[in-house]
C-alpha cells in the first residue's frame, strides 16, 4: 500500500513526491505516461552528444529565494541570462522591444529619455483593455503590433490577438533602455548537469518509486494507495464530462549542423515569416563545448500534447466547472499547469507544489512515524543584485 500515488513526474509531482517522502517519511509512487521523468523540462543527449531540451527551451529564472534554496538541494547552477532576437523586416533586433530595437529598425538615434514620447505618439487610445491586441496598440501603436506581435500570436495560438485575453501579450514587456535580457529576475541560471539529472536526484529518495510508460486510467484501480496527487489535465481526469478544455500544442523538429554556431543568441523568433515561431540553439543555454551544434524548430499545432491553455473567457468558465468537481474529490489534490488550467513558469510551479505540501502537512498532521531526511545543498549560486 502506497501512502501516495502521484500522477506526473514533472515539477509539481516530483517536488511533492520528494517532500512527502523526505519530510513525512511516507511511501510514494510516481507514475508518468512518458518514458522519462522531468515533464516538459526533460533534457537529453542527442545522437551528436549535445544536450538538448526535448520539448523546447526551458530557462530557469525567479525572484523567489525559497524556490532557489529548495532546488539547490538537487543541482548546482550555471549562470545564464537569456537573450532573444526577432527577425523583423529582414534584420535581427532585440525582443522584448527596447531602445536598440527601435533605433535599428527605424535608423534612429533616440535616447532612453526620448523613447517614451516616441511610443506615446504612436499609441492608440483604447477605452477598455480586454484583449492582447488592446495591450499592445495602447502602449506602442499598431505598426509595432503588426511587426512583432500579430503574426507571432496567430502562429502560436491559431487565433488573432483580438480574440485572446490580455494576459498573452502582457507577459512581454516593452523597455525604454538597452537592457536586452529576456528576463529581469534576480536569479537566472541553468541546472549545471541539466534538468533530467536534477529530477533524478529529487526522486532518488528510498521512499519513492517511479513508474514510466504508465497510464493512470489503466493503473489507478490496481495500485493500492491512500491518497492521490494529480498533475495531469483536469478534464481528462473527469473523462471530459463537460467537453475538452482547449490547448495549443507544439511540434518540435530537432536537427544537428556541422558548424560550431548557427545564430548569435540562443533563441531567434520569427514573427513575420516562416511557419515556425522560433529556433533554439542549445549550447548557449548549457555552455557545452562541441564542434557541432543542435537546433530545435518549433511549430505550433492544434493537436498533440497539451502545452498552453488557451486564454479566453469561455475556456475559464468551462474550467471552473471542472474545478468544482475537483474540489469535491476526497483525498485528491490537483496541482500544476494542466490540473489548474493556467500557464505557470517553472519557479511558480515549484512554489505552488511547496505551498501544497505545507497545506497537506498541516491538514494531515504528523501521522507518519517514518524518519525525516534532510538533503544538503550541492551549491547555491549567489543572488545577483536587482538591476536598477
């Protein structure tokens, strides 16, 4: 008899498995339908011996010291600040849009003090900001919206920005300085030996068993367990009782080139041309030295594994119906992106899982007599100062 059956070996499931095993001394079985642990953060060596991310680039960044401290028990870190360029009007320019983006694109020599007025002169008044289109045109105008956002969003989501909630484009800031980092979090780094190795360490506790290539539907009645943590799609758990929640998927094309470097940064976005949305070159992320280089082309798709909940009001209404069912389930906890139908960054999922563990621990009390085990951190990267 397992104390816990955890469905999904990504961040949410793995963090909760580790906490329940090490802090409560309980027996945990983690299952995943894929052949590996790590969820979408899974990385592997390809045939050329280059470490790639199977499901597209995963860049770790956070302002939460507690999340860094927790994960540092299972990995050392390689400092890395992510930079992205966009192919716009035949030239590579920084994204998010910053001072250099505008000056290169329009052949100008604006200063940081002059750029806000330049944006304001092009911005369009919007009475009520409801959609992703509203967010952009009200801040920087329609021309930049067309160049950087509309085409990319149509490819990524299969919908026009005017049909999507404002949160989609609100995630990408516009800057008036020359800061070309994609993220500005205090802590930005990559697991030194990769994400998969970090997950393997997280799940190495003797109280944890892991079963991959395992379907929850097929096994749930045959695995004796007291309680369940479910990190899969919430509509699937309830056999799509109210219909399917819409998701966007991705198709990844991995390739290796006989050249040391293909592009000037890790990721280049293609908002105007090409069927793919971006190309990732992994050696920038990992710091690996290799005479060849491996790339991934991303093609958004309406079919395939669920990656991104489609942010529209009617989809949230449907999710709320499933959420009410979930809240009535005894001894079942729904955690993570798919189970809560929200897009979260990796650090947010770790924080959510740690918070869920604290609630479980408080609710159940110290029922287990098993030993608790502390894991000594391997290495914690010093916290960089907050940029001014």
